[in-house]
């Protein structure tokens, strides 16, 4: 791929904090440090990770990407900032075909999980905005349990929306402090990722605003906060379990020294490996990660899912009737009536062996199947938007393919005639077949539902997600 020329907006080394440069010159020997500092004259690297669970591969992308994948992530690829069309604005992004994620940030999840196919209980403790959660979910598979947590409510909302967009089936999104979770889940998980909040030194090139927020005091405060988060994570890890700690900073106090202090406090843990990614050595930004193992042998009991408010018989029958009208086979989503959860006026399918959730702040207790509508005519269920993103068009009874332009119109909330030129592969639907839910897709990736009525496809894309064209 042709090397992109540095952009005039890139922060030059002379603008970096003097105390930061002084420490880096002490930590890195010449001429290595000179190469490191000079890397700040280069443009940041842009990358994405394919959603292989939805069938995405390099060939479906409508914009050019690198010929070779990210070295530590075979499903990750780099692209140029001026890619046309822009990856973040194409309908495939809204369809969840890929997740835009910094290349170096793909390393920790791969260090934690190798895709061995075994079921795991996984905790992503500091998970927003969700790139590592998506990666962990896809590597673990639908038979695993992933609890993805974010302490800040607004960021937890973003995390939940990304889990929905990417069609994750095995993921519960929570909004709790690490200490709250540690009380609830002692020695529960066999895999934990702590992507800790940090001083952000590794992102200076990509996010220059991080430079203005940096200080030596901020490094100290971050290190203190990280220490408490790690201790909470240790309490939740099973004997024999794996814990990956990662940051996007170069500060030893937040990286190597943090791990050394943790091992002194927790002698039943051992350091297996640690690595630091520098922007002058890799095609990516700065990152640190370390793999720790707690001594002992993993022995996970996999009891049935514990449902706080199970769907009653009437709701279960209604959910099954809805799914049978939509899907060619319920098993496509791993349907199990014993895992149906009533969550407000919504029905969710919780992951296998999900724990009881009562008392936790939950944003997404699994895969949302339906919204419950009650009126004078009785009970009816509307298929949830999240369900559409967990399906492929070939898995449903009625689906239609949209052109790129029509897909953008759909994402803005427009309603279509079923005979509109941008709609292809729509099965024959008689006008009297009113109320039929049709899955709309772009380039083979599901975008959402439309309700067929009187020759029209009424847009059911959520209003809060619609884009401005």
C-alpha cells in the first residue's frame, strides 16, 4: 500500500511534554529514542477488525485495505485515512461487518484468548467503547459467557450499542465498579481482561488532545487507580485462570512497575509474558500488555443459566411464534426457552450459564429478541433491532438486499415501495400479507427490519440510531 504523506495536523515532537520526552530518553537508548520521537512526525495508522461471526472477509470491503493483516490479529487490516468510501460512513459499518479499532489495541485480547474453542467465563472489566469486547466475543464463541463492564454510565451506553451493532450473542453489558463486581463474583472467571484507564501516552499521535491532559501527576493518579482495579480483578479470577493487563501508555509506573507491585501483593500469580508496542517499531500506536496466570488448575462448573425473571408460558409461546415467523430455524440463534429473560418490556436470550443478575446495573443481559407491546387487543411481540444484527439474511424467511444508496436511505429512516429500484432479491409478498417483517441487508450484511404492508416497506430502524445523510 502506498505510504501516506504526513498530515499538517500531526503533532510534531517539539510539542510533546518536556517531562515525557525526558523520561523516554532515560528509558530508551539512542538511537532508538530518536526513532521513537521521529515517529510523531508520521500520520497515525487507521485499522479495523472484521466481524467473522457475520461472515465478513477482506473481499467484501468496498474500500482498499492493507494486503497483509495486522501481525498479531489475522482478522485486522489497516486502511488509509482518505479511504473512499470512508469506512466509518459506509452502511457496512452500521451493519456491524467490521469494527474500527486501533491496530495495537488488538493485541491484548489475542494474548488472553487463542480461539481454542473451549467455553470460557470471561470478564472485560474496563470495556468501553467495546473493541476488545467484540474481539473477545468472536474469539470465545457463542458457547462462552462474556461479561463486559464499564463504570461510567455514558460510556457503558456506547459499549452496549456497539455490542448490539456487532450482533454479539454471548455478552452481558454491566455498569458497575470493579469492587462491586468483585463482591458479586469471587473466583468466578477463568479469563479476565483489564484494559485499564491510563495516561494515554501511546495515543499522543492519534489523539493530540491527550497531550494537553497529560502530566506527571496524572500518571501517578492513574497508577493508583490501576492498582485497585487489578486487585479487584484478582479476586474474581479462578485458580489456573488467565489475566491480561493492558494500557495505551509507556509510563513504567503504569506498566512494568504496576505489574511488579501486583505480583508482590499476589504471590499466587506469575508473569508469563509482557510486551510493549512502540509506534516506531510497529504499524500502530503505543500499547502495553502483560499475561498473568493464577496458580492452580481451572475447574469451572457450568450450571444452567440463572434467570431472575423468566418469561412466563404465554411470553415463551409468543416468542417462539415470532421466531418461527422470522427464522428458518430457531437454532440459528442458539434458542433455548430455559434462557428467556423478561427484562422490563423486553425479552432477552441470556448466554449459557449466565449468573443471576439481580442487584447489578445491567444495560444488556444478552441478545435482545423482542419488544413487548400490550394493548386492548392483547399481547404482541416486535422483533428487536439487536436480533437483526445477530442474523444473516440467509437465516431468515424474508430478506431483501439494498443497494449502497438505498441502504443509506434506510439508515436515515426512509420508507420504501417494495418495487423501488434500490431493492433487490425481495421475495414475492402479496399485498394482503400485511405486517410481515422483512430483514433488509447491504452487501449481504443485515441492517435491520422493515414491516411490509400494502406494497410498502415501513422503516423500523431505531430512531435513536438514524444517521444524517
